[in-house]
C-alpha cells in the first residue's frame, strides 16, 4: 500500500492505475500458472500411482497363480505315485487310469499332468517347470518299473530328492519361512 502512495506522488493517476492493474494481472497469472502446474503434477502422480497399483495387482495375481499351480501339480504327482505304488502292490487301477482300460499303455492322469505343465509353463517359470517336469519323468519311470525292489528303492530316493528340490525352490521363491503371524 505504501508503494502505491509513493507512485501517486511521483506519477500521474492513470499510470498508477495501469501499474496496479498490471501488478494484479501478474499476481493472477502467476497464481493460475502455479495451480495449472500443481494440477498437472497431481494428475501425473495419480496416473503413476494407478499404473503401479495395476502392476502390483498383476504381479500379485501371477504369484498367487504360480503358488497354486506348483502346489496343485506337485500334489497330483504325489497322488499319482501313491496310486502307482498301490497298483504295484496288487490293487486294481481305478477306472480310466489307463487309456485303453486293461492294457497298460498310457497313464491318463500323468498325461493330464504333462499337458497342464506345458500349458502353465510361462506362469510357473523355468525353475518350477523343470523341477516339476523332472518329477513327472520320475512318475513315468515309476509306472514302468518292474518288480525289482532295489530299483524301487533307488527310484524312491530320487523321488525324495526331487521333492526336496521343489520344497527348497518353493521356500526361496515364496519366502514362506519369513512369514510370521
């Protein structure tokens, strides 16, 4: 206010009015520019946050799908080997276990596991895919093993080692040991 009174004493009234209008316009333009920049920054920050949220949700979904697939496929392989051991012990195979019924040719549940492994290869990652593929190969060997108990013992040891590798990879990837309640 003192500045305007000083100008009135030095300049004519129209010049002071023009200076006051120019100062006011400059103040308004500066405020508008600051608001526009702030709004643009907020909009970009919100878009970035939304992209991160979507990406995070996607990654979470992939991890959940991977976790579920590994658990499910591993359990199905274990169930298959249990059934294989039962058949080896003299129990009749369940209906539909072999593709051609009574002739031992293709084990249908194992074929389904191989198909699902191939389908879920990308979501499993190569580490879990190769570990489960190896275990499926052991299941295939198990269904074709003869009655020799030494071969079965050796096969059982390979099966246990395969299971241990899967558990270790599972712990490493999903960090289950660090989850506390």
